[in-house]
C-alpha cells in the first residue's frame, strides 16, 4: 500500500514538472513574439502606475530588491533609481534583452538581469528586502508556489509586493474572462480573484499590510490583440466574446466604446503589499 502511494506521488510530481516545462515553452514563445510590442505598450510604460507601485514599497534607499518576471524591466529600473541594488529575473531572453539595452543606455549601474524560472527562484532564503512582481502571476501554473518563493527569499520584516490583473469572485465570470484572455495569449493561465491572492499571502506567512484596487488600466482592444499577433479567427472570437460581455456584463471587466468608437475593457488590477513576519512556534 505504501509503495502504491509512493508511486502515485512520484508520477504526479513527474506530471507536474512536465506540464510546467511545457507551459514555460509556451510562455517563452509568446513573449519572444510580443517582446517589442509589449515593451512599447502604454499600459506597460505608464510612469504614474510604475511610480505608484514603487511607492507602495516605502523604500528608504538601502534595499536589495528582486523583481520577478521582470520582462522588459521597467519596474526593476524604477526600483533601481530608489534602492541600493536590484535584480530582475525572467524566463524570456527577448524580454530581458530589451531591459538590458535600455538600462545600459540610461546608465543604470545597480541593476542586473538573469534568466530564470520564478517558480523555483535561484536565490537563498531571506536574501532580499523587497520582492516584487507585476502583471505576471496570471501567467503562472502554480501562482501559490510563486508567492511562497517570493516570501522565502524575502528577509523577515521585508516586503513582498504583487500587482496583477484580478478576476471576478464569481468563478463562472472569471472563467469567461479567461476564455478571451487565453485566445489572445496562450501563456495566460488564470485571472485570480482577490480572495485567492489574499489566501496565497496568508499561506506564505505574509501579513497583508495593504491592498489597493485600480480601474485605470483600459487597453484598447485592437492594440491589445496586435501585441500578441492573434490569428484572425481567434481575434474575431475575442471581439465577439467582448461584445457579448459589453452587452450582458459577463466578466466584470465592463467592456466599453470610447468617443472614437474604439473598444476597451477594464483590466482591473490589485496591488498587495505583504510583510514577512516571524512565525510563532
Ligand atoms: C506580462 S509580462 C510582465 C513583465 C513585467 N513584470 C512588467 O510588468 O512589465 C509577464 C512576464 O512574465 C514572464 N514569465 C512568465 N512565467 C515565468 C516564469 N515561470 N519564470 C520567469 N518569468 C516568467 C514572461 O516571460 C514575461 O516577461
């Protein structure tokens, strides 16, 4: 009986690691294709939103910061201007290359980039004062594990900062959003409801010091589709699903038409700041 359980555990670990490796390939492929367009998008470069995230960390200037799934490194660069040292980690070389070129040109010398899988961070425990990630957890197959990893490498009293799009608390509405998100980008896994993000923080041993939600990220649909170069048939289906959503309120993202008749939706974002505390024994 014990042998059967051990075999089942072994097979499920094997299946999980194969599935993660496969998903990582999908992530690399998607973000290699979209790297340039992604890095030029206003919802990625917006200085005010970047400043807001940095402010949430309440830096003193002496911190060592880790930005996970850093992509083109806008968050890492902003932190580097306000902290002692920053490391940015990402799976996709094409994304990191954009960050490296830009920050070199800007003369940022306290920032370095590394290729790595954030589901298993290549750092010792408690190495950083602040561990941050933006717009990335919804691409992860095991986001709970990623938050645990963030907490592991963060020192006691340090800050774990997560900003991401969030989904409806009603699972069928969140699933509706995931349908058009996945058609648009196969590396999308799941938009997490805030209750689940809070649960991950609690399970990772983090005290949630603040939670803020924002509705100021409203991508224009055609530019959003062009970023990931969605095939024509899938793009038509995304437009159809969003139109249904606009007419019947199906996901909570409240798609709308602007004055010029262009379509947008609310990519609702949440920022959570958590503090690592000493567990009572
Ligand atoms: C939407 S981009 C966000 C980039 C950046 N954080 C920002 O806000 O500008 C998501 C990034 O997550 C990275 N990514 C996804 N899964 C990852 C993983 N398991 N390990 C490392 N990076 C990952 C992708 O390569 C991509 O650069």
